[in-house]
C-alpha cells in the first residue's frame, strides 16, 4: 500500500521526472493533469455520458495520470540519454589513441560532453584524482560510468582502454579501429530503430485518438435526430461507451509505457540467466520418453471421450479426445519449445560474445580469448564453452571442436564464424589482423539480426495493440447500432400499443 501511495505522490512524480534531467514543478503537474482530465470530460460530454459514468472515467484518468506523464518524460529521457551515450562512445576511442591514457581521455570527454554524461565523467575523474589506495583505480573509476550507462559497448570500450594502459596490448591500433567500427554501426542501427519506434508510437496514438474522434462524431450525428436523440441514454449505450473510452485510455497508457526504448541503452541484462539455466538443464535431460503410466492415462481419457461419442455428445467427446493427445504429447511440445527458446537466446548472445572474442584476439590466442570470455557468458553458453575447451585442449589442431560448438542448436552463422576462429588460430601473425577485421565485418550482420530479434521481443505484442483501437471502435459501433435498433423497436411497439 505504501508503494502504491508513493506512485501517486506529486513529490515522488516530480522527483522522478527531475531525475530524467527535466525542470519539472508541482505547477507543471497540476496543469498537465487538469488538461488531461478536461480532455476526458469533453470526450465523455460529447459522447452524452451520464454524470456517474463521467465520474468513473475521471477516477480512471486520475489513476492513469502519473503513469502517462512519467512515461512521456521517460521516452524523451531515453532519446536524450542515447544521444549522450552516442556522444561518449563515438569519441572515446579516437581521443584515447592520442595518448593512450585513461585520465587524459576522460578529461577531453568531459569538455565535449554535456548533461548527465558530463556529470558522470566528472565523478569518474574525481575518483581518479582523489583516490590513492585503490589498486584498480581506473577500473573502478570507469565502473562509475558503466553503472550509470549499463551498455555492452561501454563495457567493451573500457576493457580495451584498461588493457592498453596496463601495457597488456602491444598492438592496439587494430583493436581500437575494430571497436570504433562496431560502435559506429551500432549507432546507425539504433538511430534507425529509434526512428521506427517513434513512428510506431505516433501511429498508435493517432489511431487511438482517431477512434475516440470517430465515435464522438457518429454519436453526435445520431443524437441530432429528434427521433434518435434519446437512445444515448439507454444503459447499454452508456456502459459500452464507458468501456470503450476507458479501454482507449488504457491502450494509450500501454503504448506510452511500452515503447520507451530503454532497452536500446541498457542492453547488458536482456536475458534472465536463472531462467535460461532452468531451460538449458531441462533441455540437456534429452528428449522425453513416453512412459507406461502416460499411455494408460491417455487410453483412459480417450475411452472417456469415446463414451461421449456413444452418448451422441460429439462436442464433449472431441474436446476430451484432443485433451488426451495434448496430455500424451505435451512433454515433446515442451522439449521442442525449450529447444527453440535456447536457439533464439543463443542467436542473440552469440554475436555479442564473438565481438568480445574478436577484440581480445590482439592480446590472446584464440583458445585463451574464448576461455577468458566465460565470465561474460550466460549459463548455457558458458557450459557450451567449457565443453568446447575440453575438446579443443585435447587436440588443439583439430577443427572438430570448432565444428561441434553449438552444433545442436543449429546456428548457421555461428558455425561459419567458428571456422574463421579456427583459421585465425592456425595462420601466421601477419594475416591475423586481416582475418580479425573480416570476422568483425561478418559479425556485424549477426549483431544486426540479434538486435532486431531483441528489439522485437522488447516491444512484445505492441504491434497487435495497433488493432485494438479499430476493434474497440468496431465493437462500439455494433453496440451503438444494437442500442439504436432496440430503442427504435421499443418506440414502434409503444406507438402501436397506443
């Protein structure tokens, strides 16, 4: 209850919006709340809703107002935040290669960045300048930025900076160039998706507003007729219109809440590792086997269905027989579903993992880079990496472990990339840089595919929401026509009786 009340505290709402970097005051909230309530009252009034139904809509609007206002600012905040992150990432590598010093790099970035990013960089600089007893001084300073912007490319860029400054990298130009290229292509992809997200949001909101407008116009046209003017006071019309307007308001709230684009920046915690672990362990138990007890239950339910057919109740018999087959084949369906889920998760994760491998190949051998990558992998990928390493260490020159890696999950792109890694591990040093660059170019296509899948997953069923206003309007029109028809028939019946 305390958390619920906190959500509706003007002070809390104001503080949340101010955290997004906007100057927001109680007066602003009251004005916006008043405007939203006035719009709802106007729509309800021209729809001829009675006073009690208008009060219900007002109550719903008051409940939705904090979410509507916060979601609107959150969207603008994430657009602004991505811009700040882009400013940081596109400059960090070119600046760092000038002197290969993290403190110098942060100082230059502080001068060219703005807003919250500038403040975060200042905190990192202050930590470096004022801390004297931290053996991981630069790592912990950069972690301040990573905590504020939990983005995989920020973490990757920082790893490169730390590796080069600690003199672990003898040839850093190639890895820096590869990281910069990866950042640039990611920025272009996200800009494109942000634009698409904005268009989707705009179209969905226009559809919702258009549905309300169309309904109001139709009601107005009907109510201008002296014969039909009173049908709007019928209970069926009043209740259906209340439900229609309330549903459109909730749809608008869902659109604003769902399409915020936060996952485009905070991309380090997309997959639930604990959930993936359970799926992977279930999958590794192997394909299910039909046990005798399952067959007995199946036959028993099937015979029950047959009895209903014998009693000439075909519908019940069909449902029961279908249920029997679902019970029998459910373990196989679950196994197949688990396999598809893991394949999809690894399709998303593999190119991110491969990017880390590619960036570490200037400092490590292929096998060492893969072994080092275990810390950043999810549970399923980590288990597959360990299986791969056990095979590869037994016979380092064999291509078989590379061909077998993630083989059961049918990732064609992964197979091709692993062959490139095998080639890199078995060629002369003079060709390594060229092969790594080709690997990164190949990986960009996989990253594009993986990020598209992740983005589509993140907006979930938002596409289907586009049909909601149309379905609601169609339903409302049918109910209105039914209400009108009932009203007309009642009037005719009354006239005949007179």
